[in-house]
């Protein structure tokens, strides 16, 4: 299973803003938190890019090499 950073960030932001809209967390605290910790998003995304295996290609999941088409399935 491959870790996907973008969906996790979207979910965390959605939950955070929902809590602000419901009054659980004051918006001013969210603003301060974001202004303080936004560089962590850059560090995390860069770290994931570095730790990803070299030559990572989405086509490898389905057994295809880049630039090739899958062979047709035999007709029965």
C-alpha cells in the first residue's frame, strides 16, 4: 500500500475548518497554527518524494512499462 499525502492533507484541513465552523476551535487559533506550521507541509512532501523508490511509475502497478500498451486478452 502506498502512502498518499495529498488526500490526508485535504482530510485534515477539512476536519480542522469544520471544527472552526462549529465553534470547537476559534478561527484565530487556526490562523496562528497555520502561519506557524505551514513549512511542515513542505518538509513532509519533500521527504516523501526523496524516500519514494527511484523510477517510480504508476504503470508498474498494472505490469506495464511506460510507453507500451497492454496486450489484448485472448478471445474465447
